């Protein structure tokens, strides 16, 4: 679905929360906020190809935000990075490979038995920018299982909206939170692992305005093309390690082989 010529989100923007669990009123409030952000970005012409609606928006200034993240001490200290596969974080993944960091990237929707791409900066078959794309990773990366991953120093998540208190809103599928829960349960993410997101200023919201549930993962750092917001003194607690099985629908479990394999009898 594309954005209309008037810059507004189409009346029926794709919904990714159809198999999400949780209170209906919270899901509705999150959906309304997504539509608000997508509409604002489209109207301001800061959503690049392929448009904002139904996506982690590829925003104008994504490269500048990635460069700002690249200059932080948390970036310099990280040797291994886990990043979402979306287009606005492509510069983050590119810069990580250029800086000699190992990059783990989830296969879209965790839909494979080996649901992660492992990119080794010393063994790429093409330049970092190409290798860091989804199609490039399919050529340059190894497909690995959760058991094959090493501990992660920095987690970069894509966002539709993010609060100044670190509360984060994705596009509704819950995959970033699931990846975090799985990696935490496996001991790959710990208290010292830094979480970050890169966004446009129009994606920012005041503290306390993004609905949150117990499984939502907050971020430590919010990076825009213009500034860095350190949320560590204001963000809520991270979810406890492990999968919150009662909050997952049967449809979600069946769609993700890793979940289906780990499901408790």
C-alpha cells in the first residue's frame, strides 16, 4: 500500500498486530499512535521509499542519525551488534561492518528454522552497505540459530514511535520484543547490553504517552539526526528474561519455528 498524493496515510494502513496478544484497548491505542506518526511523517515529506504506512519508517536523515550513534562511546565499546533488518537502520548495520563489528540481523518475521543472519566484517562477499541489506545478507551472511550467537553488546531496534523516557512502539508484530526475550533467556543479552533506536524527530513523543505492556522493551538511547537522548535514568524496567507464553497467540507461535520448538509442553 502506498501513501496518497496528499501525503496522508491510506485509510487502511496495514496492521501487523492481528496475531498479537494483550488487552484490546492497549492494542487500539498503539494502532492509533502508529497512524498518527505515519500521517505526520508523510505529510512532512520525511518518509522515504517505500513510504511510512505499515512500516518502520525509512526517514530522511537516517544516515545522519546512524553517524551520531557511531560517535558515541557505547558504539565504540561494542564488538557485537544485533540490529533489526529494516531499511532505516541499514546505515547502522553498514557502519558497524565498516567499523569491524560482528552484526546479527533477524530474518524477517523470524520465519526460518535458523532465524538470524550472522555478518562477519572480515568475511563479506560484497561491500558493507550491500552486505548489510536483507538481500545482501542472504548472500554474505551465515544463517544461524539462537545457539550459534555470541553475547551482544549493543541492540539497535527500529521504531515507529519512541518516548523521551525510552518507551518504544514498533509496527505491531512484536518481533523486536520476542528477539530480545529469546536472546535474554539464552544469556546473550544482559544488564550491561545497551539498547538504542534511530528515529526522526517527528517520531518522538513526550514521556508517558506511549502505552506499554510488561513485554515491551524500552531503549536506553534515542538518536535522531540532531541529538542523542539518554533515557537510562527515566526508562522503565526491562522485561524479565524469558518468553511470556500466555501473552502469545497460537497463530504467532505457529508462525515462528523457534517459538514452536521451544514451546513448553
